[in-house]
C-alpha cells in the first residue's frame, strides 16, 4: 500500500505546497486500486468457485460440474477496450451464463449457445462471469472472450424483446420445414463511462439506424455429429475476421428491416448461423454470438440425431431405389412397369401433400396411406393405357414428372434465393411454366422423351434411396419444393445447402446412371416400334378378325364364354344314354 500511495501522491514526497495531480497520475492510482481489489476478490472466490482464466480470442475448454459453477475471469484488460463479450457453446446441453453467482432474471441466460456482453467502467481492468449447470448434469463446452473498442458497434444494445438489457445472442428455432434466427438491434459504439446513444429518438446518420447486419451461414462436415467437429467449426466463426473468411454471407439487412431471417431446415446437417453488425461511417464491425443447429434433437427418445431415419422411410425409399434402377435401364422396354412406377410417383407425391396439410396422422400411417394411394395411381395409369391405348396421355404424365425435376433443379440453384421468388404467386407461376415446357416437347419426340425420363427419374430415385441411409444434399432438390407445398411461410426461407464430397459423388452416380440408361435404351429400341400396342385394342382387333375371316380355323371355335358355359353344363348335368349297350363278348 505504501507503493500505491507513493505512486498516487508524488507531491507529498516533494513537499510541494500547491500541487495538482494530473490525469495520468490518477489513472495509475485507480489501476492499482482495481488490481488490489481484483486480487482480493479472486482469492475469496477461489475458496468456493472453479476459476477459469481466459485470454482474448483464445477458446478455452470448460467443464461445468453438476450442481456447481465455474467463474470465468479475464484480467489485464487494455484501456482502449470499451466492451467485452463472453460466449459459451455446448453441443446439445444447456448452460447458464450469469453476471452474478446466483442467476437472476435479466442478468443470466440459459441455452446451448449463450453469451453475455459487459460494458467497462473508465478504469476497469478485470471482469468475471459465472457458468452454471441448470439441468443437474455436467456440461462440457468451450468459451471465448472477445474485446471491442469504442468505435465498434455494440451488438444487441437496443434490445426491446429479449430478457437481457444488452443481448448479443442469435436466437434460433427450427422445425422440419424451416429454421428461423432472430437477434436484437445493435447500437453505435461509445466510450467507457459515457452514456449510450438513444436507440429510437432520431433516425439521423449519427444514430444506430446507419448500422447494417450481414447474415452468415457455415456448414459443418456432412454426417459428422461429433462435438469436436462443432468446437473446431465454432473457432472458425467466432470473431469477425474468421467469420468473413470461412462462412458464407447470405444477405445484408439494414436497420429498418426486421431482425429475423428464415432458412430451410436440413435434418441431420450441422449449421452455424451468425451476424456481423457493421458501422459504414466508421468502417468498424462486431460479431453476435453464433448459434448452431442440426435440425434435430440429441435428447429425443425417438428419431434423435444419433438415430436419424425411420425404418418405414428406409423401406419405402429402398424399394423406390430398386424400382428406379429398373426403370432407368429397362423402363421403355417394359412399358407397363414404367407406367406403374410413374403413376405411383405422381399420385403418391400429391396425396402425401394433401394428407399432410389436412390431417394430423402419425408419419408412419401417412407413409403407408401414401404407398397405398400410389399403388392405386400406378394401376390406374396402366389400366388407362390398357383400355384406351392413349399413349400421349400417359406420356404427358411421364413428361410432367421430368418437368417437375427440371423445375426443381432450376430453383435448387442460387436462382431460388432471389427476392422476387419470395412471393408464392411468382414462384408457383414460374415453377409451373418450367414444369409444362417438358411435356410440350414430348409431343414432337415422345419415345425419346419417355426414355430420357426413365434415365433421369430412375437415377434420382437411386439418389433418394442412398439419402435414406447417408445424408446427401441432392435430396433437398425436391424436398424444398415439398416443404413449400406443406408450409405456408416457407417462402421466407433461404434454401442454401452444403455441397461436400458425398454430394459430388452422388451427382456423378446420378449422371452415370442417367446417361447409361438413356444410351442403352435408345440403342436397344432403335429398330422397334415407338410404343407397344394396347392389349385391349389388340384383343378387339383379333376378335373382329375371327368374326370376319371364315377361313381362319379359330372362326369356328366357340367364344370363351360359350366354352365356359358348356363346361359347366357338363359338370352339373348327367349324360343321357343314346342306345342299347351290348356286353363285351370274349
């Protein structure tokens, strides 16, 4: 303490009567005071708290004990730092991050991705928070502390919706259709000890309304649900610089836009969402606390992330995959089998949409009913061709399936994320136009179009079968359209999906199967009739031929109903004797 007094009051040593203490001297004095207080407080906390000392920008593994707490401490804070964020992430267990040892409403937050922002007083050089386990279990995760200067915008400082006074968190909710992120608006930066600028009083260039928000998305490795993969990925997107380097910027919101963005849910695929708030006037930025999701729950007793894929779904798409493989190489040759498969797919898709939108039946029941109606639809298409022999009507149905895949592939590209297609009217009109172009071309080249459909649709059925066991993004080419059918608000969702090694492999498999099937069938059918004749029409022609051609032995043969009636009479009536019987003479 003598050292502190000597540093703080050097005039006393010099016996100067009228002496004034400068700002630098006072700053050194308060730094010493805060250092002593922090030392004493840390010593008292160490008796009943687990302490973890953080360094700026370095991730620290933390294990929160059952019914215990961990004190997160950072010291030697530079004087140019105006505020600090602490973020803590676990894979699926919630942790409580609190300003106080005992969590209080408005001063703590519980989530698997949680963070707090603390503004600093003029001479503050250390800071601490508390991590607790709310569920009574050990929580393992990783945390990081990031500093920001006076000119950096303050994430969540204009919060009016969430519980924290300053809330830098990205809040995430999801269902099977979409994932929605929301966040609190930011404020412009301000110095230590200064009053924060008002959020909503004015809308000039010197207020928070000049700030802009960049929305980022980062995909984890496919089929990797490990905690280590998540932590490594979070380290890549924790701060502003690494987030811009590794993640994909999807869009930019201005301060007038609602702080909410929707994305297409990808079940089983890990995704990290984050936001960077930028100050265009000062060319500074700050990062919100990132949030992650797998589109599924690790704690669910049924269909959790570790056991994705129902048995019924695997059986359904496995059978569809084998049928698609057959159609890909032999569909046009076995025309009735092809029509059954195409009718099955056409009717099953629309019936599944109808029953899902109008009922609340269990998924397995809906899938069973879909398979039943698909079978009826396939039989109906075959019987339509068998009875009327209308090849063009059947080929139009086949062409609509290829048109559906064509339109889905177009909107699977970045074209589908254009703002104009957020309107359902514009989307469905454009989708329908792309879809009907293909059947129109079938009028001129029916056989070639039918064979191309066999190759493309059959190969894609194999891709869907593989997706039932190993995740691949190609399944979302049609699944996103199905989601838009089923969900009224899906037009607000971004549909970007990751393309990684398995996806390029499956694209190669699809192309190889489709091209091989098309070439093989075109070569094999080059000298055959365009389409096989209708069995019913052939039967009618044969019957007429038998009636008019008296030289044909079959002309004198009774008809099939007559033969059946005669046979029944023989079985039910007793033959009469026609004359006298003579015994056999030996």
